C-alpha cells in the first residue's frame, strides 16, 4: 500500500525490538502489529518473557542510585532537553503513531507535541520539589523531604500511546525514579522509539527500559515484581483491578486511570452554534476511543429535536478514512474492538433502539480491510440501559432526554464511573451547581477537554485512583520522609 509504504520510508525503519539498559532486545516469538487503517501488517514486535521483565527491573534498580542523586538542576535541564529532542523527531514519531493507532495524522502530531511538553513541564519542577518544616519547639528541628520511590512500572493502553507514556514517565523521572514500561500489544512502536530518543538526548541507559509483550505475562509480572514500588496503569477497569491486586501482594502504590461514561449536559439555553462541534469532538475524537469521551449526552427538554437534527446533519459531513489522509475520524484500533463496538449497536438495535445515524461498521474505499465504524448517535437511551451504563470505547453517542437540571444531575451521577463531565449553558449559576454536584474528576463548562495537560486528571468511583497531569501527579512518584533532629 503506497501511502503506508511511503510513510514508513519517511519515518525510517520500524522497530522490531525492545530496550533494556540501552541494548536492543529481540525474541524468538513475535506479536504482529497491524495498521488499523488498512489491516496490513506493520511490524513484528518481540514477545517479552518474565525473565526479560526481571532483567529490566534489575537494570532500572541499578540505575536508580545515580539518577536520584543527580543534581536537581541537571536533571531538570536534561528533561527539558529531552522535550527539545522529541520535538526534533516530531515528524517520524507522529507518522509511526498515526500508522500504529490509525488516528488522523494531525492528532498524532498533537500527541507528539504533548509528549515533548510533559518532559518540559516536569523538567521545570525538578528543583522545586520542596519539603516543609514543622515546628516542634526548642531543642528540635523537623523537616520533610520528597524522596523518589525507586523503580516505577508503567503499563499503557493503545489509544494515545506516546503521550500516555510521557504523562507518567516525565513526572516519575523528574522525581528521581527509574522506570520499566510495558506498552499495549497493539501499539508498542512509538514507545520503543521514544525510549531511544530519550537515550540519544543523554538519559543514562537503564533509567528507562521497555519490554513489549502480552499484558497477562509481561504486564502481570511487572505488577507482581517486588522491586517495583509504584505502578501507573491506564486501561480497562477489569485489568486495573488485576494490577491493583498484584500490587497489593508487595504493597506497591498505584495510579489507575480507568474507564468512563462521561455525561455532557446541554441545557435549553445553550449556544448550539458552538455546541454541536464541542459535542462531536467530545464524543468522536480518536474514534471515541478516549476514556474521558463525552458519550452520554443529556439534553434538556425544549432543544432536543433541534439538537438531534443539527448533530445528525453535522455527522453526515464528517469524513472517515485512513489516518494518514487526515480525515475527521480514523478507524478503530483492531478487528476485536470493531466487533466489540458493533456488538453494542447490534444489541441496541435488537432491543428496538432509535438509531439517529450510523450504527454499523463502515467501508472506506481503498482500505476495505481497515477497522472502520460509522459515527453513531442513538436517541432516547434509557439511563439504566447498557448504552448508558457501559463504556463502549468507540464512536457511539447515547442521547438521554432530561426534564431539567435536577433530573440531569441525578442521571449524570447514575453511573459506576466518574472521570469527566461537561455542561453547556449561558447560566453561570446552573453551570456551577452542576459542576459542584457531578461526581467527576474533571468538569468542563462550555467546552470539552478544554483543560489541557497541566490540570490534574483522574477518576472518581470505578474510573480510578490518583491523579495524573499537573503538579498533583508528582505526589504519586515521591514519598515524604520526615527528619527530626534534637539539639
Ligand atoms: P484492552 O482490553 O482494551 O486491551 P487493557 O486494560 O487490558 O485494555 O490493556 C491496557 C494495558 O494493560 C495493556 O498494555 C495490556 O497489555 C496491559 N495488561 C493486560 N492484562 C494485564 C495484566 N493482567 N496485568 C498487567 N497489565 C495487563
């Protein structure tokens, strides 16, 4: 396929290895990585083993002493320099990311930019990780220090691979920790390349290691490893529970960013001229494969018919295609995910759902073997139904009519999840009432995903534990040591 072949040539060769202590490692067994846009084979990545994980953790452990004791200013400067090195590799990294995930090329470029920014942001924090002084009276001095944990494990998902690695890795390194990464089976390529960029920029070998392979083998063993002090995981609720259970066997701390079914409330006074694109962006960005996607659209009586009509017309104009052609929406990640998403719409259809638009796998000319699904809107979804309760992780927007703000708050909170929530209204009092009342780690008013990467992000209830991004993320990668001196 010419488009794909040209992109690979431009990006340079794709990796067929992982990296431990700066050394490229291959294995007898491989996982085939596909281009979701064409279904074609992209690369064969090594199937790591528990022994590889042991070696990676031992390497990270050995690198810890000198990394943690590097002068903060020097560590900060290096992380900032890494940001620049990532930016210098922006084009090849984004091409690989677009190929591996299927996302539109412009979104892959944005992901690489965010990756660079994570290193700069946390690089700027290295010499500001201050402790406190606690008054204990005459004859004593008491102060606290923020100390690194040691080896941190990072298990990442397939939807936004490169920037999700960075959002955990950058604060972990800033605090003086070392790391072992286990990327998702479907999308390991950019992570391996990123580790090489870090080392080329001057990061000592062994500070960051990556082992590719099966989650149930490499991921599980990393979580169970007694020398891993903290685990950062982004993925499904069920796997998050396995990670936490394994971490509990040796009392490692965890950051878990899990699923969501985020409510997006449109009050009758909302500015729909702006609102329609905000809704579609919130629901269909990355083909809906975002944990914090706004997938439950709560619409106040009065604007329901008008909004539905405007959404349906806007969806008709959306382009679907291979990520490298820069469409509005790319494919889903895999045939398995396509089947999962189609399962939800098939069951809904069988139960008599009112499908406004979409609801089926799609075919893109020239890319018939790609994993495409139509942007889908389903009307009059009942708050208790599967479509309102389960995370679909695809481009499926459920519309739930509500009578007023009070009912909307009740419906919004009727969920196991609590990752994000949004409201569109011109009434600031209603916006604030909603923002305070919803159970969600982030709330967006008159926008969606309008916060950015310096704002704490994470979930309540089944959506997770802990916060990533912003200064709060640093808490996960340090422990407080209190030192008391009697004199
Ligand atoms: P999905 O089912 O959509 O692939 P997961 O939550 O299972 O989502 O995957 C997220 C990450 O967790 C991936 O890197 C995957 O390999 C990893 N993973 C899967 N199973 C385990 C496990 N038992 N322990 C640790 N990591 C795992």
